[in-house]
């Protein structure tokens, strides 16, 4: 059993989906682990990780629209010390995920044909986000 750990530092754009699949695959390749599990964890509470369709960008646009309605910025939140976009970002993160696990087979992420791994930035400003990666396998 082998373990490989590291991190990705990713600069985001405001309220955007950033496809990080190739960066994660690069880490998997460098780990030399052929079969196992790749675990991802984002070290933030106002951004999230999602595995979602990577073919039609309107899917991600619809996600943004729906989540804007689920957690609107103009709601009278008690927590507002970091700006009007902060509490909605926390809600979005709680409704999605801060971690993902992807099987690795023959040195490749075993994603579906139309799946990609995305860092979803929920804030109105760009941020430097840290994604931890742990590979376990052989």
C-alpha cells in the first residue's frame, strides 16, 4: 500500500467553476499509484468541490442560477462581517461538498465520460484556494 499527499494552490475567478481535472490527474500520474483512491479536500468554507458535467457549460450556468436563488445575497443574514457574499457562500459550500473521492484505475482518474472535477468559487472576488490531495493504493 502506498500513500502520496500534496496540495494544489488555485487562483479562482469570482463566482466561477474552475475545471481542475487535469491538475488532479497530473498529481495522480506523479504519485506512481496505479490503482486506488484519490481523495480531494478543499480547505475553505466559501468554495466547494463538485464532480459535474464537463461537456455543456450551461449546466454550470444553471447551477449558479439555482444556487443564487437558494442562498441570495440580499437576505438579512446575521453573519455579514466579511461582506454580503460571504454567508451565501457558506451556505452553498454546505449544500455541495468540501471533499470528493475518485477511484484510480491503471494510473487514471476513473471518471465518467462527461464528468470533470470542479472547484466552485462562491465569492464575488478571486481567491487563492488550497485543495489537499491524498492518493492511497498500489
